[in-house]
């Protein structure tokens, strides 16, 4: 599982996503994009897409 969040996300903070990832039997991968808020795919579409494609490869 891939969990993406923005460094500036106030709805799902990086620390909350890291805790969520650790709760899975196989810990999820957490990626934090700098200078991005909650709408990662809208605010940083290129880095978001690159991380998703890398994860799916």
C-alpha cells in the first residue's frame, strides 16, 4: 500500500499517516511531499504521478 501526504497537510498529517501505515500487517509505504497540503494530486501532479507509477512498477 502506498500512502501519500503533503508536508503541510492538516487533515491527514505525515505523522498520522505513518501511524496508519504501521497498523497494517505489511507496513505501507509513506511518501511525504514537501510544500504540499491535503490535495497532493492537484498541488503536485507530477511528483504524485511519478510516485504512483514507481509504486505500481
